[in-house]
C-alpha cells in the first residue's frame, strides 16, 4: 500500500509538469488550430536562459520572472515572424515550419550551452513531506500548476482581453466584425503558451537535469495529456496531464515488462486509444457543422 501511495504521489508530481505542457499545447491549439511540435524546445531554451542568468549571479526569482517575460515576448515574435507568413499555407508547410523551429532551437541551445548535463537549482528544496511520499519541490510543482489553471480561468472568464481571445479562437470572422484584433489575439496566445512552457521547463529541470533534449519526452506526455483531456479544454488538459503522470508511473511499477524503458510508449498508446474512441477528448467539445 505504501508503494502504491508513493507511486501515485510521484505520478502527480510528474503529471504537474505534463499538465503545464498540455496547457501550453492547448493554448497554441486554440490560437492557431494546430499543434506546435517545437513547444518543448521553446520551454527548454527558456530554461537555459534562466540557468544562464542564475550563473551570472541573478537571484533565482528574478531570473525566473525574466525568463517568463522573455519567453512571452519570444512567443509573440515567433507568431509574427514565423507563423504569420505561413498562416494560409497548406498544413504540410506549417508542419515543416514547426519542425524547422524545433531544429533551430535544439541545435542553437547545443551550440551555445553545449550538450553536457547541467544541474538547475530549486528554491523549494527537497525536504520530505507526508511521510516521504512527496518532497517540497514536487509539492511545489503541483501547486504551481493548479495556480496557473486558476489564473488562466480567471483571465479568460473575468477580463475583456480574455473574452476577446476566446471569441477570436471560437469564431475569428465574427470576432473581427465586433472589433476584435484577431491577429494580435493569436500572438497573445503564442506568448502565453511560451510563458507557461517556460514555467514547466524551469520546474522539471531540477528533476531531469538541464540539456537540449530534456523536453522531448515531456512534450510527448504533454500531448497525451492534452489529447486525453481535450484540446478545446484547458482544465481538461490539466486533468489529462495529471492522469497521464499517475498512469505511466503505476504502469512502470506494477505492469510486468513495462518498466522505465517502455513508459514513454504508454503516452503514444494513450493518444491512439483516445483518438480512436473519443477524438475530442474526455472534456473536449465536439464541433458540429450544419449545412
């Protein structure tokens, strides 16, 4: 029983990061109706920026905030410079652009900071909690993810800008007719997704260590969480991310022959199963077109 509780709590801690990535994936999807395959590399690059600022002597929380702000600005610039020119291009052209962004960020990080593994600090420490079921950093990961969800819910439900972003995502043409600047709402979605991804990268780096390929597996789990919860539901994506974290941890521990090596395959299996039986996800909305 104690082993089960340990794995569930560890799964929730990992799931918090997957939930953050799923949330950023959903933000991009709602803004442009496509998945950004470079989302993990954007988070990794932001984490390297925070690491560099800390190495230069910047206090942790100042580096944390600066990385989030820089990530937001970079997300807006990526939308204006990369996505805007290919917005009306075929899907394959947009996919190639995302893959190019993935490669540029990954190789640039390796060129600037090399591929050696680096340690990333945590201000929360690793003090055991709840009888060693979870430590303070893992508890912080869960808390920060839930706080992000609450803040996003308040933003989208309680502010004019949030309502404008929802309108632009739901029906761009109608939104334009009532004066919403849809292009800038899309850019804002890119910026917010990049900032959320930066938070995920800085929270997971003390656990998996910092190197250019650190977010590849995390992004796959984030995709699985987003698909499981629903690409149209930020709250569903967070729930899906936590669920994926718990399920892959339990499967790796209790299912024979799975172990640590095949846990990543479970994320891909979950994506396929959900797409087969419920393409809109557990909490997503099905779009019905009437003609």
